[in-house]
C-alpha cells in the first residue's frame, strides 16, 4: 500500500481544522495516510486544536508549531521537510477543497506517472480581490518563470516523492513552491476539481502578502526585472537625447523661444524616478542575497508532535 501525506499549513483556523482532519481520516481509508499540520503562529487556538488531533490520532497526525509567522510557502516547506509519503497532497485549511476532491486527486496521482499534478476550477469561490490577485500572479508567472500558459498554479496539488526531495534541497529564506517545481520538472499533469465556499472567516491573503509572494517569484526565480530596468534606462536615455536635440533645433530656428522651467522640472523628476526604480530593484536583489548569506531560516519549529 502506497503512503499518502497531506500537508496543511494552519493559520487562524481553530473552527475548521478539526472538522477537516476528521473528515479526511474518516473518508480516506484505503491508503496509508499521514497528515502533517504546520501552525504558522496563529493568533487563535489553532495550536491547541492541532495538539488534540495529534493526541487522538498519534499514528496519523503530525503537528509542527512554528515560532513566528513566516507565510504559507515557508510553512509548506516545513511540512514537506517532514513528509514521508510516496505522494504529498498540499491543501488549505479552509474547507474550500472538499474531501471528495482530495480523494479524486490521490487516485489520479496513483493512476498516472506525473511528478506534480495541479488542480484547476470552473469557478473559484474566492473574493474578487483574491481572484484578481491570482489572475495577475498567473500572468506574471507566464512571463517571469516560463510557466506553460495552459497551467494554473493552484495551491491544491499533488507532488511525488521525487519532486519533494528536489524541492526541500532549497534552503534559502524566500521559497516559492511553484517556482521550485517548475525548475525541477516538466512532467506536470492537471485535473479539474470542485471549489467550495469558505466556511469560516475570511482569506488571510492581504495585499501586503500578495506583493511579498510576487516579489519572491520575481527576484528569486528571474532576472527579468533587472533587464527591464536596463532597457527602460536605454529607452529614456534615447528619449532624453531626442528631446535635447529638438530643443537645440528649436532654439536655433527661433532664438526667442523660452526653453521652459516646467519642462525642465518634469524631465528631472521623470528621470530621477526611473533611476530610483532601477536602484530599488537592485536593492531588492542585494537585500535578499544578504539575508541568504546570513542564513536566515525559512522557519523555526518551536514544538514537534510526532
């Protein structure tokens, strides 16, 4: 019998996590099951709920409590580093991925020889803000990390043992799971699943978290922003040269034409802005290199229940 691991990053889900794990254990009975819960420093009583689950199902449920909030992708890395299954399912803690679809994904994984299987939906039951952010992220991934255009990077996916081993070799502080997967393999499948309404609370993805996720993708897996800044510099240098030549020609043609204080201020402000953007991009890369060299950890496990 093949072993299936399910990694669930937990954040402020005390009202749902016990019900979710109960349903998973109740319905997934034909596989050797391992459920890995990673509490990302929740503000509620999620940790207590996870401890209770481990005590009730000590042979199935593993629980790791992180010392500080590190974000979903870092929490997933903590789970993957402790996964022992032949296939690992990564899913959220909010019941938007029904248990029936988890079983469907597991069976599809066992019948096919894909390294990774992504899920996709007819309609996502997220908020307008979250759906818009996902669409933007999807378009940027096409450009930045060469994602196939027909592939949707869902957080609900199945990863083979081979691929998990490759992913966890990355030990730097800013992981982006999908970027690591696309660097590892082209043997990727996809399957359509249902997506349910969120049962409790609201999405924890804020604008700040989405921007942080995009920066992880941009700066860790692509040098395209730096190349874009270089091209932008060349473009505006050419524009500035042309404007300067036009000004000289106008002055020779009509000496009384004033060159204009306003145009001077606009030009200086524009080019100064372009320079600051370019310097900011370089600074973002240098800052991440600095943190990586100083071995900033992806996560710190405070408590283990195995």
